[in-house]
């Protein structure tokens, strides 16, 4: 009915506009559906595939990971993050059946290394949302990886979600207990706490100044409004 009414009222030009709008809507729905499927696949840890598919994913992921490391060492952060994105795309989509414990462990070990590298590059480039997504996936694979938690803390700091950083740092401190590098890890968490505390204090001071400035402005405006106007003689 919409097509008939458009043709009758606006002619061929109107039909072209309506068709373009329809195609755009269909494309958007398809992209939204694909994005939803990818999110669900990531949450499930990938779809169960054949051992050959897993082997191909591991080979691609490992090659792209090493390419990214080479670019990172050269200082080419943009090229490095592209390599690690490709490695992540190869690895998150497929996993072995649950009975293949060793194969899934190898896949998870490689994937978490890629995700930590991806998060680090994203932090360097200030791509905070991408950094947070990668770090979240990393701690989802292994919640005892202190580096993954630290990447998440840095991403949250970059997003200004300062109140959420302490949970990450507390988790890191807990993980570090009994480790030979505990002192070094806790120096890092203490430094991050000090930095976040300084940012919070600065934000609070800035908000206080803004509030005081607003109050003063309101008072002065009220004084001007209530000033008596002398009658003309």
C-alpha cells in the first residue's frame, strides 16, 4: 500500500526514494542481526567446530599475533592493533568440543594473550571502549590473570569510570598473594590507586568550583533583579 500511494502521489522519483529507504532499513536490520549473533557467540566462547577448523583458527591467530608483536616492537601501533584484531576474529568464533580439554586450553591461552595485546594497543591509541571489551573478554577466559585486570582498570580510567577501577585493583592484589612478583604487582596497583585518587580529588574540586560559581552567579542575578528602580521625575 505504501508503494502504491507513493507512486500515485510522488511518481517515479518518490518510488526511488522509498526503495532506497527500504534497502537501507533491510541492511540495517541485517547488520544488527549479525552484531547480535557475534555478541552471543563471544559470550558462549565460540561455536563448537571441527578439529580442522580449530587448527586453522589457531594457525591464523598465532601468525597474526606474532605479526602484531613485530609491528608493536617497531612502534607501529596502528598496524599492530590491526594484526591483533585479525587474530581475535580468528580465535573467538570456534572452539573444540568440551571433551578436548587440552586443545581448548591451548586455544584459550593464545586468545587471552591476543586480547591482552589488543587491549594494550587500544589503550595506547585511547580507544577506550575497544580496550574495555578486550580486557573484559580476557578476564572472562581467566579471572586470575592480573595483567588482564590491569588492562581493564586502565580502560575504565580512560572512560572516566573511576569508581569501578578499585574493584579491578582489589582483584589484582588478591591474585598477587603468594606470587614471587607480588611486590612489583602491588607497586603498580598502589601507583594506579594514587593516580585515580588524584583524578577523583581534581574532579571533585572542579565540580565544587563550578557549583560555587553558579551560586554566586545566581546571587548576583537576584540582586540585580531586586534593585529598586527610581521613578522618573
